[in-house]
């Protein structure tokens, strides 16, 4: 699409998907849905809360003695593997990456049955790399494989007349984005000394979750990047960013937006302030970490299409202080003032001396490169793994999942709800409340990614660590699963929709516009495997293949 051309309402909403489109329409005054988006709203969702029947027909729940090495769905639903690790995805011979996570469906011309599916790849288990290490180090070929199998896949997918979703492995759209590619830095840290004067860096990896923009691109989040950097000798400061890409542009550039800060990004949730500026919420998926908000300097203009990407290069970065209910602006002036005050006590969570921090922070770019350190210095509230967040399409409140923090005795996590002052996403003040607490009373433990459907029901995946599953305090929850909490908000009505195979977690929830298909990922089955010939899972149980493979699946009704 030419950025200079005006986006039609139909195409604009079609790019976003149902829930995000609802919010965008309300925010920018587009009125009611048009074209196929409007038709999607009038069609009853296949995944309406009233259709999720689990009761006694749903096997791997706490009512059974053991968990299962399979993906088990609520009665009346089926799944198809769209792509699994190692599958060929295009004529060039590119293959689907490892440990897939976040997904986003981009309809083609507003279609419910044809589109591009973006899939993140967050890690590569070195156990499955070919060849032996050399003196304890990866060979050049192994390093290339480690980098290649992370990043993202773009898949051209469609549903045929029999209702089956298929990957088009010959499409010009199907491609890989990897740690071997090149990415442009934008914003305040571009060319700064803190990133060793880099303006371009090598590729993207450790891509866990993400989010859609209001102009139809993806924001892919780099998460646990250190191990890959150590194995490959790459610069740590070049990773831990939010990366923007256009699924429809095979030659499009990757942009790492340094204005959004560098840390272990969970995902992003984008909306608009009352005055039309872009707001990006972010959480850090790590213990004792913070929640962030970016507000663009300039306003969103839907007629500028994908040129709106420049909005993410200039703005203000904040972190949440839950004690005072304020968003703390992260500036070099405030950081220096704190460090120069000899009465100021450096937070113990930083594990750095005042002298080391003073040497670290010289200019505003440093605040973005070391956003976590700046946030804690300025009083942001450390939390128990704020792994994921999403904006409720109905009332514009922000939901955040805090997965857990075993060190602090928070074994099962919780979900909170943030209410911005005057319902303005650009507000400086907020209040919050506990929405759901993980544990036996709610039926799930360790909430991870969140997604709302168009009816306002909240979908929650769980992320119990593989080595904790079916043991101790987590035994009764069995394998990780997918749960739905009704729009009424009563966790007493929470229902389990799916259960993952051994060692796996479910993730990457995205719906087609009509919500007749749910895409999701099954990530790291068999993660606790120690020897290749003794895997702890063999999902997806392909004939003649005993290797566990992460995969993206399409879920739909059992009878099409």
C-alpha cells in the first residue's frame, strides 16, 4: 500500500482485526464498522462464551489423574497444524522457526478465510542444533542456525471449501525474518554511544510476544536475548527492543524503535489518547520488573497509512508507580538528580552501586537503553513478571497479567485492571484493581498472554514453568492451558478451553475478523528433554517423527 494514499475504512479496519478495530473506530471517530468488518460484528462468534462447554467431556483437567501429551480442546472444536518447526514455508526453501509464540492475523482485503499470519519465534534449544560444539562453543554453522531459527515467520494462509486451513508454501508473501537480517535503529538511541554508535544492527531474535499497530504493521518484542548474544558474540545493547515490520512488504525494513525503551519486552498494546496521540503500553516479562507507557509527540493520522510509523520515533517514555497512581516520566535530568542526592537510597533490585549508575547515565539515550534501571531509580513499582497486557475493546481499560514470582511467594500470579484518569490513555494518573487471582479458587495458575474477543470475554493462557508442571503447588493444574473469563468478570465462571501437551505452553491467540477461527501456538513441547533420543514429548505426533515440534494451529468448529 502506498503510504501517500488514503486508507479506506474497510482496509483500515480489516488490517486490525475485530477487537482492535472496534477500539480504533471509537478512538478516531470512524463510526460503525464498514464492509466485511461490519459483517463480522453481526455474526455470532464461534468462540462465544456460551459455546465453551468443558465439564466432564474435557479430559485433562483436575478431574483426571494424569495430564496428556496432546493438544486437547473443548468438546465441539478441532485443530489443524498450519506449520511446525522445520516445515518448508516458501519456494526459496525457508523453514518455520523454533519455539513459536505470538501470532497476528492480517486479512487480505478484509477476508475471513485468507490472510497473512505473523508468527514470532522466541528461542532455539541448542540441544537440537546439528553437530557437536567445538571446545564447548558453537560452531559457525550452529551459530547461524541459532540465529536463523529465531525471529518470525510470515505465512500466507487460507481456508479451503472443506474448512481446513492451509499454508501456501509457494506464496511470495511467505518468508522468514531472522537474527541474520539487518535492522534499523530509530529514535533517541540511534547512533548513541550507549549502543556503540550503531544505526543498523544485526537481525532480531528472542521474539516472544508483540502487538498490532493502528496502521497495519506488527510490533515484535525482543525478550530473553542474553543467552543468544553470549553464544554468538553479539552486542547486548542491540537487542531487547520493540521491532516493527510490515507483513505485506517482503522488502520492507525492520525498525527497532528505541523510544519505546530496551528491556525484556513482554508484549505491546496500542491505543490513542483523548487528543489523538499514539499510546503504547508495555510490560517487562521478568521478576521485579515494571510496566511502561509511551506517548507519541505527534498525533495519529489514519490518512497517512504506514507513514504513521514515524510516530514511534519521538515521544515520552513513562513507567508506572502503583503506590502513587502516577506515570513517572523517564528523563536523564530526573535520573541525575536522584543519583546526585546523597540521601537517596539506590534500589536493591538494581544490584548496582551509585557510582556504576552515575557512569551509566550521561544523556537521554542512556535512559532508553537502560530503561529498567531508570524506571526503578525514579520510583516505578517493581512487580511479579508483568508478562502481558491488553486493552479492553469495550471500556478501554488496561488488563495486565502478572505471571508469578516464586522468590516472593507469589506462586500463581494475578491479573490487574488499570483505569486511566478520565478514561484518557494519555493521562498522567491512574487507579488499579485486582481482576483475578491465580490459584485453586480461579482454576488456573500463572497467567501469561491475554486477549479479548469482540464480546469482551478475556482469554488467558497459563505459563507454569515446564519443570514445575504437575508437581508441588502446581500439580492440580496439570498441563498449561487456555482459559476464558466471561465479560461479566466473574472468575467463578472461568472455563478451560484447551490443554497443552507435555512441557508446552499455549500462546499467540489471534482471531479471524468473524471470530470463526482462532490461531494459537503450541510452544516448546518436550522442553525438559535432556537427550535427543529420549524426548519428554513427541507432539505433534507426526508419522515417523519422534521429535517434539513447536507449531501454530488453527482452531475451529468440529463440523464446518
